[in-house]
């Protein structure tokens, strides 16, 4: 019969409206497509859907393009596709998750290659958390080879901020409190803060700038949800500007 059932009455097709516009009855559509009359009624109610062949026949009858028989889904572009493509490459290259794995085909009795279910799940999870923002991917934890000691943190700060007039404040504490941050991820934050110091932070922040304040900006922009930053409008503005700065660098 060429019917595709759906779980609920979503407006997937607009056959009923198109038929009314063209002056075609359900009986004519039923005979033209050679399906049961009640099937056409189900198509009109969107409780089942026509097959591709049926849809084409209806389009020929009503003299409209097939796409005009389908309802708009109301989807909006959020950048999900590009973000998923970026995440796929990261998962494969940085986390070494293969695209395919071998699985026993019980009917054939041999191993065959199938899509990696772990990779599929991670992509689905990524989509469920995606909010339309381009994701900044932190350096891979597996690539970290040095411990996050005070000595190593101090060396990073001296290397990237040695020429800037900043006070240390509680910068070590902020980095150490975030126990999930590895040393290479700390360096990623500090390095980007250093590169954004002149174009962003020195422009917006008055007086002597403390490094712990900069690191708080860095953690909010690169680790936390930058859309839900607590504080003044000016702080939210600077956080967004810094995040955009890092994104532009990444895309270059």
C-alpha cells in the first residue's frame, strides 16, 4: 500500500490543502494512486504518510512539485552541522575513536565493519547539549605530560605575562581549584588571555589588572557557559568579546 506510519499527527504533508487548491477529491487520489480510500484519509490527517512513489503520483495528478506536498519543518540554522563536523574530527583525531569497528555478522559468520556506536552516541550527546554557540575545544587531556604544580603554573605565567604589569592575586588558587583542568589546558587559557590582554582587557579594565581576575574571565569564557556569566553587563560584554577573540583565532 506504500504507507509510512508515524507515531503522532504531525503536519508532515500538506496533501489535503494541495488537493483542495487543485480541486481533487479523496476518491480521485485514491483511484489515481491505487490505494484504499481510507489510506488517503490517513494521509490527509497526517496519521500515516505516502511512499515516495505515491507522493510522486499525487504530484503528477495535482500538477505540483513533490516538495509542495510536504509541510515546512520549521528548522532554523544554528551552526550545528559545522560544530558536529568539528567535533567528529576531534573525537577521531584527538580521542582516537575510530569511525568504524568490526562486529560479528551472525548470518555470515564473519566480522564486518559497522559504524562505531560509541562515536554515534558521543555525537548525539553533543547535539543534545549544543545551544547554537560555536564550541571552543580545550586541549586533549591525554596530551598532557606535565603535572599541574605551583612551579609549572608559575613558569607558564612568567612566560606569557612576564612583560605585562599585572598582579598575581589568587591566580594559582583559581587554576588549582578547577581540578579537572590539566596543565596543558591551563596553558591554553593563559596563552589566550595573554594574546587578548592588549586588544581587550587593557582597553576595558582600568587601573592595575590582577591575573586572578583575568583567569576568572578565561574560565567563564572557555570552560563555563559564557551565556550565563554572573556580574555586571560590562563583565558579560568583556567575557563574550574574549570568547569571540579566541573563536576568530581558531578559525584563521
